[in-house]
């Protein structure tokens, strides 16, 4: 199911792009601390550079078309992950939060000992599970602000129209941050790992020669044994 | 797949060959599909706009998608789903004026001489004065008015329920046609609404805001308040009302927006 990963990438990019068209029409959000505006989303040059202004209708048309792909793709992934048992490699375990801290220290070169790792390490388990939950969150908050009267209970669940919008926006910022870290990690993990995300297996050198181990959808440095095909 | 390959070749492939082969297939597929996706995206991005009609200004495939999406979400529409209402104190005093099309481009308008024209047939129409409308049971609503731009505001309106109005003036049968069209007196702003939303219990023909008669900029003497739609459908200063079995023209749907624009 690594394909859903690759479908998601352009779809999410389009959702963010068209989402910006919508956001521009009423760009109310910013972060202020003690009344001082720290960040205002987004500066004028940003809008100009990406040709954002005055494209609300277009943005909505794209957003409410690609939402279907985002939803269906996400659903496929979740259904597959549940039925294939792949979730066992993905969902954080009880000790994952402790281990994730070790991973962080290791990645920042503070700690030398390698943290335990299966297909995914503890930090990956947390990050990848979180991103799926975030995806679901985007769908739910999105639906809540898309049809706040028909799905009034969803809107209520999200804390009302305003809060749902803020969550929806914050999740998007979350994706961008995730993406940044994700790309850095992929670069650090190297070519063999990246190749596996496309081909579904990773080449592992071992003593007598070269053996091949098949791994299924490996977004990052994992060496696991799993059957596919 | 792999085991089949093995059978076909006489000498078994070395592991290195197998790796190469699988990589080749995977990457080939990956690039072919990426290319396909990119071509598809380019096609959509450069797709022609629809032929201008009742709707206009959107890429053809996207308009099609909007209409399909409308049909899907109309399945969830119910008269029992109500927009959330608020206590009076929550309503803003300074109600936002966002659009004046059909109002500030009509300098000759005389609110005193105003009458609502309801088209009954091609040749016949009803003329209804504001006093007749005010004589009907009054319905108040304090709800969160939502603009397609993204802002919203809790506002307090009062008027006659559209469904009451329709029954009182014997328009039930006409309403069954499926759509209602509304226009400003000068015809510059116009909206089309499907029956379900027209008959929704929170849809009102409003003549009061915050307990006062409407001001000119808020659509005096009579305007539409329809909480199941974005603000763009809440037409101010209604001049003409008519019914149709097909979609009536709609100002913003002609400018690339979704015709339905339902909430």
C-alpha cells in the first residue's frame, strides 16, 4: 500500500494549494503573544508569489473535488492497514513514548546507542500514526465547516464552526512541518531506503553475498521482513 | 509474479538480476503513473471553462464535479437539521455589509412604492405590499451567518417564514416545480434556490434586523435569510420571485461558484 502514500502526496499538495485560495478570502489567523502579533498568516509577498489572491471560487472548486481523492485514498490506506495486520508495525506500543525520546536523542547525535527498531522505530510509530489521525482530523473538521448545518453534530464535536476552522488550518500547518522533517529524514536514510518506498523491498548486504528481503511500504529506515505480492 | 518469471527462464535468475528486474518494473510503473498523474493534472488545470449558461466561469470538469458533489450532499439534507441558534445577547450590533450589488446601482429605487412581484404564470403575477407580509406570523432567528469568504457573524433577523408565505399566498403548487428564483428590482443580483432549502423551516423573508426595520444597505424593505446557504444566496431587496422546474440564473454561480452553496 505504498501507492496510497504516493497518491496522497500530490493530492495533499493540491488541497493545501486550493485551501490557500480559500483562506486568502478571509485571512484572519495569526499568532500573537501578549497582544503582539508574532506571525500573520500569510505575508503579502507569499500570496503574490504563489498567485493566491482573488481565486476563491477556483479554490473551492478544486478543494471540493480533490477532497474526494484525499478521503478515498486515506480510507483505502486505513482499511488495508487494518486487514493486512500492518497496523502492528505502525501503532505505538506502551514503551514507544519512552523509546521515541531515545530516538530523538540519537538522531540529534546526543546519544550514541541505537534505539530499538523493527520496521519502524518508536518515533516513527508515533509520527506515522499521528499523521493518519491528523488526516482523519482534516476530513472531520473539513466536513464540519463544509456542511455545518447538515452535519451540525460534527460541527459541535469540533467545538463549533470557529474552532473547527482553526483546527482545520492548524492541521495543515502540521502537515507542512511533518513534511519538512519527513524529507530531511528520508534524505538521511539514503537511497536504498527511498527506493524501497517505490519498489517495496530493500536490499540488504549480508556475508555470503547479497540477499534480498522484502519489506512492505517503508517510508523510512526500516529493515523488516514482510510478505507482499 | 516473481515465481512465474522464474519458471519461464531456463536458468534461474541470480538474486542480483531479480533485484534489477523488480526495481526496473517498480520504477517503470512509478514514473509511468507519475507521468500520467501529471498529465491529468495539466489537463485539468488547462481545461476549458464551461459554456456560459445558468452557471459559468468554472473549468468544465470541475463544474461537473461540483454538480455531482451537490447531488451527493443533498442526500443528507433534512428539514430537521437546523442551523444552530443563539440567545439575543449574542447577536452583533454592527452587522457586516458585504455586498451591495442590485442596491447601490439602483438610485431610482423608492422603498415606499415597493411591492413584491410574484410571478404566477407568464402573464399573471401577484403584487404584495410590505404590510400584507408583516401581517403574517413573525418568525425570529438568531444564527451564525456564514459567508463563502470564510467570515461568520451571529445575526438577529425577523420576518415571515418562507413556507408560511408560500402557503398563505397559495404558491404551494408552484413551489413544487423544484426551484425558486429571486431578483433585485433592477435585476442586477439574482439567486436560484432548490425547493428543499426554500421550504426549510429557518428560511425567512426578513423585514427586521435587531428588532428594527431593515436599513437600505441590509436589503430593505424585504430580503431573504436562508441559514442553510452561504451569504451569497441571501438576496437583499427582493423585487421579483418566480418558480421554475430548472435552475434559475444565479449571480455567483455565473462567476465560478458552486450553484448549490448549501451548508
